[in-house]
């Protein structure tokens, strides 16, 4: 296989497409096999009757990572996407009627914070600057680099680093050092849920999430998050990548310490010098590879939470909904315990709403909207099965009740059609293990860095992984970073052969 510059990529998610571009630019001949009829995976798109929904990802977070990875792909955000800064990143609606606009406008957020907790402005400044410092250090030392051996990761310097990155402190306890007001404690920690984490148990390192939002801001993309996928696909085609849709991969064949080929569901066998799996890593170990011992070990890791998503085509616009809105449950702690301790959902869950037409009128016909609601819920658990049909009805009723309370009394009458993704749907449609959509393998400190499932198989030396379930983790920016790291590793190992 020496000198063989052919590669197969399994899956056309963001991670798979970005890796295809990087490898093609390094002289590889790439074929991408995708099970579904279109690219994007969890950053995909649904279009129906003039309504356009982002299937999963809706928020453009951490622009500095996009800039970095786009540069390596020969792209820039400003030239290759239609972006504009989003002044209010999201509105947070509390159950007592209070509202906080989470915004990069310093004067605006500071005056709001003073109303919630007099004297909190200097605390907020300190929290954000410390959190952003952790983001920068975390990126440089842990997230934006490969670890090729255990000793590179587990040395005294890194032990000090983990201490500095507050991996030993729980985020909710840490935020309590800055704010006393419960609204503010929630506002600066709920972002853990983006990574499928419980703010009460996640490490304080993840204060980097709100800090990065408030420092770097967020953007609106004309065409939604799917416009990123469209740009990546067109770039990939320009550099010679071939995409094969409706082509589920059924098996990866192996020979001694090498992956030999893929077998498609239609029986065809395709060989290549390297194989990069973008499909969910635990699924690949379990369903596509022969080694059941390794797969059982990965199945035994801790998994992130799942989500119920409702996509509603509305024949009315509700301007009171901002582009992104977060609705906090009255019993916040209990609602999180239901997700993370019981793999279930409370009767009144927290949820998030994306209402795009205010910023991007192309998302729906005139005077209509295409809203997406995401309700975080527990992941699928064989030992603790839930009545998901029932939970779906509870989630729907609770969301409607809350939106009515917020002045959208007639919303139910204006739903033209609904598309719903349940934990099981994420598994059947995209092969996400346990429906754990936020990275499948969760982001606790024992499952990050060198401890996260590696981006190369330990035994099959030409089988690589890219995406949310390998290093560095979940979310479109980190998945893009993952494509850069996996490519770097492939190129380094190819040079050493
Ligand atoms: C509800 C929700 C909300 C989110 N919100 C945000 C957000 O606001 N911002 C953000 O940055 N991120 C968000 N994310 C996370 C983000 O969407 C993901 O991290 C990212 O899209 C994952 O990309 P990926 O390349 O790792 O994998 P995937 O998108 O899962 O792609 C893997 C691809 O592999 C394909 N595949 C699977 N099995 C096979 C097979 N056997 N053969 C061939 N192909 C196969 C799948 O069909 C899929 O297309 C959200 C995710 C969800 C679900």
C-alpha cells in the first residue's frame, strides 16, 4: 500500500467533507460514501413546501475556529459564506417572566446584569476573561492538537494545565464564585447542554463556551448552517472529490493490521489505501468492524444526552421570538437530573427555539416561519427504556404551553406541518449511538484529549476517524478542527511509512 494515495471516506457529515478537501489538496484521490441522499449529517437540511429547516446545528459558534480551519481549506468566512454578526446571540426566557438578552453589546449586557444582580458587571468581566483565557489555552494545548502517545498527554506539564483549566471544579459551583443570582448562574452555564453535559457536573473548563460567545460573538448565515455544507461540498468537488449518495457502507474488511476495503450494502467491495470513518465512531466499531472487544469497551463509555427536535412550518411570524431563544424550566435542576440521571425528560423541560425568518427571510414563504425546537432529553438506554411516544406528547404540550405563556397564544393553530426527530430517529437516520447527538461519547475529562476515542484505530493503522465522537469533540467548529487534526495525522504517518 506504500505510496497508495486513494482514500475512502464513510459519511458526508461536516467532518467527512472537510477531511475530503484537506486530503484531496494533499494529492489523495477521494471517494465519499454517504448512506443518505444528501450531505450534511447532523448539519443537514430539510426543505418542504417552501420551508427550510436546519436539521440539527443552528448556531454559528466560535468563529475563530471556523476562520482557522477555513484558511486551511483555502476559504474565508467573509468571502465564501454570507455572514453577518448577530447582535443578540439568544434571548433567555426564565419561568418567572424575566428575560436576558445574551449579547456582545457590552453596554446592553452590563445594564441588564446590573438589574439582575447589582455589582455583577465586574464579576461578569472577570468570568468572561478567565473563560476566554481557558478557551485560548485549551485550544492551543489540548483541543487543536493531536496526541500521538499517552506520555505526550499525561505529563507533569499537562497535569498543571488540567488544574489551570479548572477540570477539577464543577461548572455550577465555579459560576457561584462570580454570581449569586440564580438567573445569572443559569445564563452562564446552560451552554454545557450544547455538548450534552450537565452544568452541575461538567468541569468549569466549559465556562469557555459562554465566554467565547460573548468575546467572539456569533453570526447569521444566509441559507442557514447548511450553507456551510454546501460550500464545503462545492469546494470538495472542485478539488476532485467524488460523492456517492444512497450508498450505506455495511462492513469494513481487515487483514492483519490493515483495513482492506469497504463492503457496501449492495454487496460491492471498494479498496483504498486509507479509510476515514466520519460515521459515529462507536457505531463504526460496533457495526462495521469485526473486533467486538474494542467495541464493547467503547459502548461502555459515558454517553452524552439526546434531543427531541420539532420542526414546525408556521403560517404566521412571531416577531417576539428572536433568532435564537432559550426557555429555562422552572425546576431547572430537576429537569436536568431527569435527563442526566434517569435518561428521561421532565414534565416541563428546558428547550431552545430557532426562528430564522427575522434574520433570513429565505427560510420560509413570505409572512411565514420555519421554526425548530430542540428539547434535550436522556439518551436511549436498554436497561431503562422510556415510553418515547408519551414523552414526545409531553414535550410538545409543554413547549406549546410555554410559548402561549410568552404571548404566542394561537401558535398551535398556525402549525402547517411538523417534522419530529426522536432519540431513535437520530439512530436510524444517522447511526448515532444511543441517539446521543452531542458527540455520542460525552465530554467529561476522562473522555477528552488522549482519553477520547482516538482518530486512528489502534490496530488497523490505515483506518482513521473524524467527527464529533473522536478528538477534539462535538459541535461544527470542533468537528472542523477534527478534520484538520485527522488529516495532519494521516500526512505525518504517510511520511513516516
Ligand atoms: C439537535 C442538534 C443541535 C445542534 N446544534 C448545534 C449548533 O447550534 N452549533 C453547532 O456548531 N453544532 C450543533 N450541533 C452539533 C453538530 O451538528 C455536529 O457536531 C456535527 O454536525 C457533526 O458532524 P460529524 O461530521 O461529526 O457527523 P455527522 O453529521 O453525524 O455525519 C456523519 C455522516 O455519516 C453518515 N453515515 C452513518 N453511517 C453510515 C454508513 N454506514 N455508510 C455511509 N454513511 C454513513 C451519516 O448519514 C452522516 O451523514 C447540533 C446537533 C444536533 C443534533
